[in-house]
């Protein structure tokens, strides 16, 4: 093994440890901050309540609307159709299990159609 190869793995571990420490410090700072405050301000509560849906949308939407790196907003996009059906099921039932089951069933059914 060359010295340069060993240096690369050390850098990788430094990045991993740095990210872990940074994540830990960020989480502890919120716990410490909210532990000292008697009540979280309503504006902060509202903002924090919007974080999970925003993160979920950021993870899911690109998988639904992109095909091979290009925007695919057509009826030929099976993922988009299955996602739309799953969104309707989620809206009507407000339950995660039927949403996932129906969305996956529609996706597999569309994959079988030539």
C-alpha cells in the first residue's frame, strides 16, 4: 500500500468522525436550548412541524418526476402514476400502510402492462 492510499483512508475517517461530531453537537444544542426555555415559541413549533414533510417531499418527488435524469411528467411514467394514486390513498385514509401497499401494487401492475 502506498502512503498516499493510507492518507486517503485517514481523510475519509476524519470526515466521518467530523460529521458524527457535528451532528451530535447540533442535536445537543437544541436539547440544551429547549431545556432552558420554559416554552417553545409558537413560531418555532410551527416551523419545526414543517420539517418532516419537507424532507419527505425532497426525497420522494425527484424519484417520481425524473426518469434517466430528465423531467418525465407523462402518462408513460409509471412511478408518477403510482405516486399520484398513493397520494390520493394517503389523503383519503391518512394511514401509511394502505398508502404503501396500494402505491406498490399500482407500480407493479403498471410494470406488467406492456
